[in-house]
C-alpha cells in the first residue's frame, strides 16, 4: 500500500537525558585486560556475534588486542533469526574482503549438531595446524570465546560440550540479558580427543560504540542493558527504523489503521487495541487506572525480538546497498 511518509523523520535522536557512557561499564575494560593476560595459554580465539547485526557492534579492540596474536574464528550465532538466503553470501563476502578466513553460522539455542560440529571441526583443524608458540610441551589445547554481551558465548560452549562429550549438563550459565557472565571464567573441558579446554569470557563492548544508530541496534538485540536505554526509546527507534525502510508489517500485526511516526500515538493505539492498563497511585487521589505504555512498548519491540517481522537483519542497507 502506498502510504505517504514524506513528513516522517529522517534522523533518529535520543533524549538528552540518555548518557551513552553508561553503555560501557567499567568492568568491561578491566576484563579485556584479563583476557589479554590469558593469551599465553590460548591456542585459538572464537568470536561470537549476533547474526541480526552482522556488521554492527563488533569490538575492534578484540582484533588489536587478541586476534593479532592468535588464530581467529568468527561465529555468527542466532542464524535462525535472519534470512540466510538473502544475507549469508553478502556477510561472508564482506568479511572475506577484510581478511576473515573462517566464518561460521550457528543457532546455539537449538544445539543443532551439524552447525555445532562445523564449529568444533574448525577449532580442531585450526589449533592442530597452527604453531603452539611457547606451549609445545603442553598436550592440551585451550580456546578463548569472546564477543559483545548476550550474543550466545555461553550457549556455544554448552553446545560444544554437549556435542563433543555427550554431556548435556550446562557447564556455564546462559542468560537472555547482557551481563550474565561478568568475569573470565575457569576453563571448561569440551573435548577429550584432542584434549581441549575453553575459557568463557564476559561480553565486552567497544568504548567507541557511542553513536546513536549503533547503540540502538544493539539495544534492540539486547546486547546493551534495556535499563540503560529505556524500552520506550527502543520502541521509538524500531518505529523509526521500520518506517525508514518502508517496512509496515507492524501496522497489520498490531491492528493499526496506518503507519505513524509518533511513538506516543502508536503506543496509545496499542494500549487501546489490546486493552493494556495498569494501576498507579496518584498522591491525594489514591489508586487510578492508566494506560500501560511500558507494556505497549514491550509488545512493539517484541515484534522484532520474537521474529514476527519480514526482515530482522538490522544491517540490511549496508550489506545489500553498500
């Protein structure tokens, strides 16, 4: 349908009250130093990233501090959330042209053997082919898993352990929010032949990720704490993003009459449509019923997070149109 969006926003802006510095907690820089200190014991580094933001948010400090010293595998996790027929080749071409030699795709939550086996085979092939540096007397290998928060590092470790050792007990805690792993963990055995241990590490964002577009894409994918951004601001960015791409799936999914560029109006319509209400205490008036705008914002954001839209790759324009 030919909706008129000529008056819609051409740029997204956050309220001045949002402090982008809170997106990079101090413990992240400390833990990156710890990871650097572990390099002498590491044979290979596996970086896990979210396939919905294949270009956005990767930490360049990983390259300068870690990959330059050790072999590297890039794993695009959550592959089930993007259209691989459309994006697999462009992503692989993008990274091949930038020197990434090994890029693999997984969905660690489902622990599909084929995808996990491709990762384990790549790890074994790489560590056995590379020089052992100062560790030639060691009979075991050690792999470090890195990435930004909440991209599936712990899920990958548990999947590798389950597949290679047939051990379904989780060796490291998984979570659906950033910050579950806050420090470099003790090593975890994932394979007996050859003997391989793996180090789980906390998610580390780059301090340079201070531009609004990068931050909001990462917030949509829950790699930045929702509390640092605000669910309404995340919903507002999603609205802006969908409108800018003329992706109006949300109109039908939320039973709206037409696209809108005002998040307050959209949330109000969602509250009315789905009767979203809450009780609040008003000083001097007691309990009052109000529209639940936070629930409406969550419902809107879940269109993306629960895979309800037609396209969930937030880097589509960069990949398909340069």
